[in-house]
């Protein structure tokens, strides 16, 4: 596996529209391929796959994207574009823990958490463990770190038990470097919902059948497996374990499976 883990957004016939929207919103964003059903884009140095997967599956806030802005002008411009036809989850403003930040859901249902301040990785997936997965963020960090080579757990913080409404114990938040990318993981007592859905999955591109079998068996243990490389792990997070040739086919409109 030489590629970093990257997210895939399930969109119902709107992948092309979403690709051009994100390219217009985020500075430096580039469309890497323009052949549905799969369109690849680069946002802040992170690859994102946009999949025209059909109706019935939508994104939800259990996986959002933490995007670091370098200036007041950048955060204001992106916030305005995301909320124009989207909705505000947390108003953009100064926070008790640091500089300006806000949480918005765009018109495609994708959730973005903007924060002012530089970071080595400008954008990263943020996993919120809610519903049945609440209280399992720390276990998930250790689980993923045991699977991917060169993994490491960054800073981990614990809130006081009962500090947040609905919390049964200390809420955990932390960072994990796995599969070539940083992820944020946190227990979310406030977030409504029953856990992770299939609207946003994490994609791993493999070069050998051995890599595919290893990840399939490790990530799928205690979870549920689907078809065409899809599985949900023991925490409900959806993964796509794909051979490199299949990703290429999905990005080739003339050869993609119908």
C-alpha cells in the first residue's frame, strides 16, 4: 500500500457538481479525474473520491472534515461558500480552547469543521463516535494503530466524567496517524444519530492480493463484510479495500462497470 488512506463520498448523481463546487471553494483544490461514476479531487493535499453511487445512502456528520485555514480571509471565504446553500451546525467564532472555528454542512450533506491556524496536514477526516459507538474512540485508535504499518497515536485528551450531556464516562479525543494520513477521533455525547453510516467511507488502495486479504481480515473482524471491497468494521466505520486496477476502472467512464 503506497497511497494514503482517503475518504470516499457517496453522492446520488451529483459527483461532478460536487467536484466543481469544492474546486471553487477551497484554495488550490484540483479535480484529478472527470469520469463518473468516480471523480477524484484534491482538497488541501488530501485526495477525495466522489462516487455516483445511486439513491438511498447519504453522508452524515459522524465523519466530517477538519480543515485548517491560514488566514481570516480564507476561513471567511470558505465559510460563506459552504453555508450559502448548506446549514450551520456550530457558528463560526472564537472558542474557549483556541482561535476561530465553526462547523458547517454543505449542500451535499458533507460536514466541514473549519479552524483558524496552521497544521502539517491541512485537512483530515474526523470520526465522531456517537450512538452505539460512543465511548469507543480510544479503543478504535488502538485497533487501527495495530493494523496499519508506521501508525502512531498523537495527543489524547479526556474530559471529566459527566461533563457533557449524555456522557456515561470521560469523553476521549485524539489523533491517529495511520495509512499515510492523520485522522481525528473523538467520542461525541452531543451528536445525534445511531453511529457511522455508509455515506462516507475510508478507502485503502492495495497493490497485492496479500495486502487485500490482510486488511480485509483485520478490519472486518467483529464487523460486517459486503461486496466489491466494502466492509464495516467493529465500530461501524465503512471501508473500501480496493485493488489499484479497480480504482482505475472506476475512474474510467468508458470501462467502468455498469
